[in-house]
């Protein structure tokens, strides 16, 4: 099971800053998900995209858009 995100912040260019319970800080790029899946189309709106929150073992937006925990952790780039 992947570590839980404890902090999240939307960045420029559809990137997400994540801090995990392990202390690791990573960047996750949402561009491919937004382009590929209609489920994420509302995230193209910058104001909406910025309203991301942590929820359980993942992150989520107001209308239920979320990202699989294993993608968040394994496909993000370590920054610290």
C-alpha cells in the first residue's frame, strides 16, 4: 500500500505538489490524464483545478475526480 498524501497543492501547467506521510515531497503531472479521459475534463478550468484536497489515500476535487493512489505515488517525481 502506498503512503497517504498529507498535503496537496495545485501548481502551474496541471502539476500537483504532494507531501506524503513518509515526508517525501513529489510532483505529479496531471496533463496526460486530463487529455486522455473525459472524466477529468473539468480540471482544464484553472480555478476548479486549484481546489484539490487530500482525501483518505488519494487526492480529490469537488465533483469526485480523483487519482489512483498507486499512480499518485509511483508516477510522481521526487523533489526532496
